[in-house]
């Protein structure tokens, strides 16, 4: 093809080439569309870990004040303040920790939980300034400023007992009289969290659900029941004839399976555990792997419920029995896998390096040059040597000029036809 023709070819792609490019672009677009659709699927939140604060029905930073016959199913605490008043007549089902180390640790864990809830990315529709009745699905909901709640607000877990609801409130939370939070679709009070950037006030005769984590104070008015907790970081908690019930989650059973990749001695093997639970959420937490009953390491479960651990194979060929134990977390129960075998085989012995024949090529044209013996390959070998002898004889003759032997001719020629 001439230079001009080549340039024309580059400038004018063939119909086949254009079609191939368009097909490739189309396939890429389809692939991108599928990826975008997958990314838009419903996302599930992990629960907020309250740490030691989870055992408290009421926890305050400055003081706890009660009027009437309030009943707390869990612990009562205050830190760094020390004052708790109104108990009795109020009743505490757990321990009372006022200004002690347990209360201080709970306040520290509360701060971590508050920041965790505040840092979650919103997944639900913005709440605006009012939440009036209606049904909400699992997710993270944000109100940029204060939020007023009234009527019957239904939280539908859609059959998933581990579904999480997080409400981020940019200023104050207030509820109207007779407000109720209704759980349906297997939703659990342990998985409902209200993160309040200032203070929270629950109106009278509410049926409230969830854990309130407030930066400042919490007030619970007369006759309101709370299936959850009132946890204030810096201010006071004020009660008036209220009942707090334990929001502990019912345990969700889990199943764990394990696999192990075979290996040779001196190498390594990958142990893989998969933890599953009823409902849509993948369990979180850690898995401990064991070999022949002895722990060999712990790994954190990823977003898909899978944990992996790479272990050295050792120097002995052996078959080991591997198990994986899910340690459980929050509402997820612990579970142990059935055993599987890890086969370690002996690594193959490295072969000795092969040594090729020595280079026996003669230096032609030098005095006393000797044609060394070539490997015998049959008739072809004999023919090759014969042709070589003829070439050398002709070369010697050419070097003899006018009956005189050329000074450059070989003195003698040794040919080995063995």
C-alpha cells in the first residue's frame, strides 16, 4: 500500500471497523447502566454500637431528676455530675452509677455512638421540620434543623429484624401529645436511634420508641413510655411518671461456613468464612479460625458477610481440620461452621540444572586447526563432514599460487571423521 493510501486508510475507517467500535461503546454503556442500577439498590445500615452505655435506661451529664413513680428497666447513671433525685419513689431495675468510673465510661461510649450516628450518610428522604404520621422504611433520615414529630409514625422493617432506622436532627427534637412510634415488619426498638444536636423534649402520653442520644438535655413529660433509652451527653435528664422498657434485640440466628485452599509446604493457604443470617443485612463482627481445635487468627467480616485469613502452610505435609466461629454482635447470634480439611502437600524437589555439550567449534584459518568430532546423527552427520572436508581442501588449493604454498595456508589439516 502506498504512503498516501495508508493515510487515506487511517482517515477513513472501514464500515466494519466503525460497526465494531459502536458495538463496543454500546456494550460499555450497557455495562455502566447495570453498574449504576446496582449502586442504586437499597443500602442497609449497621446498628449503632452503644458500648457500655447500652445497659443504661437513663444517662445524663449533669443530673437526673424524677417526679412520680417512674420505672427504669436498666441502669441509671450520671457523669461527670453526681446528682440523682426522685429515686425513690422512682424505681431502677439495674445499677445506679453516680459520678463513678462506670458512668464515666458509659458517657465516653455514648459520645462515640453519638458521633457514629451523626456521621452516617443519609439514605432516606429529607425530613424537613415536621414528621406527621406516615410510614418510613429502613435507612438514615436527616432534618437539617429542629424536627417536630406528631401522630402515628410507622417504621416498617419489611420482614428484616436487623433493619436499622437512624434519625439525624440538626437542632431540637420535640414530640406532640399522644405521639406514637409504631414498629411493623419485624422492626425492633433496639435498632431505632434519634441523634439530636441540641435537646429533646417528649410530650405527654407518648408511646416513644428508640434510643435518644442528645448533645445537651432530654425531658420526658408525664405519662410517656419509652421502649428505649434517654442518653444525654452534657446536660440533664428530667422524668415525670415514665416507664422505660429494655430495647434489647431478639437474637437473630446465624450460619457460618468455611473453606480452605490447599497448599504445598513452605507456601500459604487462605481460609474463608461466610456468615449469613435471616433478613437482608449481612452480619457484622469478627470470625475466629481454628486448626485442629487451636485458634490461628481472627478476621473482621466484610460488607458481604465474608471474612478471610491467610496462614502459612508450614514445613510438614499434613491434613489439618479447619473450623470458623462467628463471635456474634448486637442482635446476631454466634455460630460455628462444620469442619473442613486443609491439605498440605510436600513441595516438589527442584530438578538439577541440565548441562549442555561443551562448545567444540574449531577456529578455522588458524594454524593446526582441528575439526572436532561432532555428535553422530547418522547419514546426515557423515555427509556434513564430507562437504566440510571438500571446502577446506579447495580453500587450501586456492592459497597455493604459482607452485608456491601461500604463507597463510594451514601448515597441516587434521580432519576427524569419527
